[in-house]
């Protein structure tokens, strides 16, 4: 099976957590999700962009024309979210999950390790995951372990590092394999560790209070993972990025060059 891959621009954002120098602004980041069409024209979506209702930090901003809203962007392909039955999430950071609730008929494929990792998450990092986007969608999550074929010519591969369960998507096209790499190369551990505890506490007790999880999030995740039988499983081995990049076209979700690309392959 061969697929056509369309990068879909969803706007750009700047994240500024607070005025303190402890928090560095992340400026003008373009955001893309990906539409795949198989040989019969069936649509599959990889990631779902960001929601303007959750930009971590009260001074964060975004730029997005109406035509780049997810529903309008898909309509250019004569597709509506409720027609999509398969959504693959590279990971669950807020800027990749904003449109998940719009896919009312879809199953969501992601690594079990992504959810297990959330149970081990440092509480200060909760602001990077907006549980409101996906917590009530858990019954439609399909958990994969490591490398798994989702459909012929479409495979997920665990890479980890960016988040515990970050995965990339290997797509078979007529021009060769394309790796939709999400945010795989980017590691933020040092950023979290560099911010003093007192700065985090001031943020959580002040302007950042609304961006942290409700008390029911972790118990709900644990219950779901236990029911699925994967709560205590060891993570499968992750694949190194160097090998994936060597012989394949490797595409990242925030590459500004994608603005000039209508069709990847």
C-alpha cells in the first residue's frame, strides 16, 4: 500500500510562561499535522495540532488564520474530522493533541509507554500535557508496543527521549519511505532541571495554576492501563534516530520549510 502525505499548517505559537528570567520564551514555532491518503482515498491523520484554548502560560500567544483551523484545513481536501477513523499520535504534548476531540469517530494509536510515562511525570511538567484534550477519549485509544504495523505500508516506531513514549510514523510512498518524526530529536530535560524549584512553585501558585492537572488524571490513567493489561510492562526497546534518518526522508512537525510543501510524496 502506498500513501500520499500532505503537511497541513495549523498556525504558529510563542510560549512565555512568566516574566521571570527562569523561563525562556519559545518563539514563533510553526505547527503542522499530517494528512495521509491511501490508494483508495481513505484519510489517516498524524497528530492534531494545537488548541488556542491551551497555550501554557498566560502571556503565550498564537497566530492562525481561519483557513488554518483544523476543520477548515481538512475541508480543502473535502475531508471532515468525523470521517477519519484512524489518528496516530506521535506523543501527547499539548501542541500535538489540540484537535483530538474533533475526531469523534476515530481510534487513536499511541505507545503504551507514553501513558505509563505520564504516571512517572515530574509534576512540574504537567503543563506540557493538556489532559483535557484526551482524557475522556481513553476508551478509543489503541495502545501499541514498540514497532507495529497499523496498516499495510504504515508503521509506528518507538523512539522515546522527547517523551517516554514518543513514536515516529514510517509511511510507504511511491517515492520511498518517509518518516514523520514528530518532535523526536528535541530533548527538554535540561530545560526543566535548570528552572529553580522556587520559580516553579511561584508559577504554579500564581499565573500557571490553570495549566496543571486535575486530581483525577493520574488515577484515571492508572485504571485504564491496568484494564488494558499494560500497567506494569517493561517498555520495548527504542529505535535510534540515526538509523531512521540514514535511508529515509525524515520530516519534523515544526519545520518552517513545510510551509512551502503541498505534497511530501
